[in-house]
């Protein structure tokens, strides 16, 4: 009679075919390690995972592509071994931040404050953008740091240390918070230029403050709508500003008069 292999369990798919699941228990937690159609390969997954948990001289950088254990699980197990916390996401904790790994060469760095959020969500990649599933919606993770979907690096935000993968709050500087607003230097002073896209970018005006510029963009939207331009512009939201203050600023702000000359075709 064939002897069972430690850490390997036979399972059956819906179509009746057999495969083998590898798992182990560590610190009273049962951990699924992966599966394989070959029983011996499943056993190798189990042996590799057992070795990681027992041998503290094995580190993240020791992973190789020929390992039977998936890299994401490699990260999870070493973090559990070293830090006593098991996450299903490929996270490794450091004293003041943590890594979220995509591969041995690719990772993000996050503040400890974000640990609960990312330990319960997987980051997906699509077309150079990173998303998490949040309440049934795909949320661009950059929005958590004040970086809007339309934002351009270097113009609207920058990474202070130059590392795009370092998403700690202290490393992200938001330069332009609002739609259509861009900080510029004129005569040695910072001012805020506003442009809105009609058939091309149209200059709305230049303003002394970022708030005035944001409201000028909103006013430009209203003028274009009155002129018959039916585009899905997104107005700027003035957080914490009372309706009366907004109305006074809106009335006092001037925008380029040629905006009224546009007509829908």
C-alpha cells in the first residue's frame, strides 16, 4: 500500500479528476500552500514551506524561480516566521513600514498605518495602474494618497525621494490638487494657471491662490455649458468651504471672456 506523503492531501475536482493539495500547521494556524497534479510536486511544496518556517537563515532574497513554492506564499510564510503575523497578501513587515511584493524585483513600500487596509485586500495591476477591490468597486490605490486619475507625475505630484514605489505619505508631495489647475512661476512668485479642454486646452486665467483657480475652473465649466458645450467635466470640490464663501468667490473671479464664444456643433 502506498504510504501517504506528509503535508499532502488528495482532492477531487468537479470533473472527477484528482489533484493534490499541500498544507501545514504552524503556530496553531492551518495554512494552505498550493496544489499540483503530481503528488511528489505537492510534497516538495510542503517541504519547502517547512524549511522556510524552521530555518531563519533563509530570507526573501533567497527565493529562486525554480522553487516549488509560489513567491507570494514564500513572502507570507517568512513574514509569519519573523513577525508572528500571517497575512494572505504578500506582505513583509519592517519596524516603521511594510513591503507589498509583486515579484522578487517589484514591490511597494507603505506606511504601517496602511497595514490593515492592504492585509485584507489584494492589489491588481492593469495597464500600469494598481487597483484594489473595495465594496465591489475597483479603486485606484493612488487615490488614497491624493493622486487623481488624471494627475501627471512632476506636474501634479512628485515622489520626494524619486522612488515611485515608495508610497509612504511622507514621500508623496501633491503639487496640484484640483482639476485644470497647474502651479507656475511668474516673476519669482507661485501662481496658478487654469486650462480647460474644449477641442484643445483653452486658457481660463491665472490666479494668486489655488482655491481661486479651482473655482475659476468650475466657473469655466458653467460658462461652457451655457454656451452649449455638453462635455462630462468634473468640477472641483471645495472641502470645508461654506456655500456663502464659495458664492462670493465665484462671483468675484474673472475668467477669459472668449469662453462664451464656444458653441456646440
